[in-house]
């Protein structure tokens, strides 16, 4: 049996739809169900940020999670496949009336993605002070907590609605299929068989 960690919400539903397309039958969490077993699979319904942790520590053999989360957590896992879902960017946002100026001293960035932010500005040789927040990040520049934010952007609507604009993109992200390193070797046939089936669906959808 393969254990699959899925992020709660739309990505889990889209992934389970792929499983239903491949194997037939119904793949659906009921209510607040956190564990579901169907055929040779056990699915775990967990927070998006926790998916790679379950995979790295072997509580799940494989998982589905955004590249931004993988990059931020710097965990030791195997990246198997870009599933071409949940496409977004990690971007820097500033107030509409502000101009991008990384030369200012003591620039403050508010974000939940501390590692991505630190690494990006280190490459630019720009010193920043990072303020870690867990939600409502767009609020930080509006009340003077930070000069800018680093956050996930899909359409940019949330920033626009809060008087912010994208100043710079840091990275592209999309949902990836990942595997635990031990599982990848110990259950290689099952893992690669599933990878190939999912990849066929992903490729067929991308060609539509």
C-alpha cells in the first residue's frame, strides 16, 4: 500500500480526480475525514505546508505540494513530476504609490516564506530585515510594519484590492508530485508505476 499526503482543498480534489480517472471508482474525503483508504492507497488530508514533512519523515510515501513549499522547507525528498496544477508566482509586493528601490537601508520584508526571501535578496547582495507573518500579509505595508511583502500571487487580485502592486517576481511555482527517499527505493516499482500513470494524465490534459 502507498500512503499519499494531499493538501486540503482544491489541489486534493484535483489530485483525487486524477486517481479516479486512472483507477476508476470514487476517491473523495468525506466531511472532516483525515485518512481515506481506497484499493492499494491510503490518503492523508493535511495542511499544505505539512505535506513535505509527512513525506520526508516517511509517514507518507508520496505527496502533492507546491514547489514554493518544497523550496521554502528545504527538505530531503525526491521531486518526481510537475503536475501542471496550482500555477502561481512568489512575488514581491509594494504599495501602489511606492517605487522599487532595493538600495534603501533597513528594508523590511513581511512574509511567511523566510528562506526564499533571504536567499533571493542574498543573491542580490541586498540586506533585508524579514518579519515573519502567518496570514493577512498584505496588511503589513499598509500599517507601516514592512516596506514590502513576499507572497504567493495567482491573479494579483488580492494585492490590487489592498492597494499593492507586484514589484518583482521571485519564482514560478506549481504543484509537484514528491516521494520519500526510502520509499522511492523500497517501493520503487509501485512509485514509478503511479508516476507514469499520473504523468500520462498530466500530459494528455496539457495537450488539450
